[in-house]
C-alpha cells in the first residue's frame, strides 16, 4: 500500500517569501502525484498533478512541483507567496495500475499561514 | 472546474441515529468516492464506487456504512447508527475515465452529539 508523508505541519511566511513544502511517498511502482489546496471553509481543489514526462510540473496560481523519483519526493514550490495563499496543502498519490477506481492516499497536510 | 454539490452542508445528529449524506453526480463522471477528514487530521479514504458497486473500501468503512446510487441519481453515504467518533467532514469526490483528476464537493460537516 502507498503512504504519503508531509513533514511540515504548520508553516508561517511573510508575503513575498519563497515557499517549499515537502512531500515524500512510499510505493515501489508507478504513481500519479497530486497537490491539493483547501482554502478556509472551502473544498479541496487541485493545484497540480504529475503523471509522466517532465518531472517539473506547473500548476495554477504560480505553484510548481518537482518529482524526484530517486528521492520519492514531490515538493511544492512557489517563488513568492501572497496573503491569499493562506490555506491547507495536501499531497496525494495514487497507484494507477492497482485498479480502475484506484483511490488517492493523502498526506496529513501542511497549514500555510502568510502574514502581511 | 466542475462543481460537485453535497447536501447538507452541516448535519447535527444524536448518537445512534441514522444519517444520509448526498452528492449530486456530474455528467460523464464514472468513479465515485467518499473521503472523510476528522478535525485536525488528514483526509482519509472511505470507499470507491464504480458501475453501481463498491470497488474498494477502507477499514473505516464497516457494516455501519453503506453507499448507493439508485437509478443513476444522487450518490449517497449512509451511516446506520452514528457514533461520536463519526464526527468529521465528509467529502464526496468523482472523476471521469482514464487519468482524469478527482473533483471534490464542499463537504458535509457531520456532528454527532
């Protein structure tokens, strides 16, 4: 079974600071990787995803993530955060060949707080 | 992004009561899921549903839980006899075929007293 680790539970940054949130997964086979964001009081929204190809993927709102297979990592980055990026960020993985309805496994989430 | 509608947004119930959470399917979405998030904890998979049957369920999804989608209508999660520890945010999610991404609903906050 796959698992996901997010080591930063709570991150506080000032506006314009750079962001990197760590995500490591454990699974020996092919995986699809995702970052979701949950703004206060709202549903989970997809930020970006990696299936194959270029390991550096760009998502919405200036976010990007890099898949490093040798490190089993998929860290999320943003060069300059804004106050509106304050939210909970979840890394998730699924194993696409475990079945057509393969589930997502989520990390515990990282709460990002951006101060003015 | 397609909108997944869940009702109710907030449900308060007494321990031992039955609750039904509903999710309105998006056209052309084939795979349905329920996840839950206990306050302060991670999002946990409960069950996946495809072609009118359960594809996979977690150890959380015991005999007190059931899902159905009668006649292609709303996708529902029923908890037969709620416990205090069932208090959580329950998210419905769905996707189309292939590697299409999951779309989540706004969630139903269930409070069991």
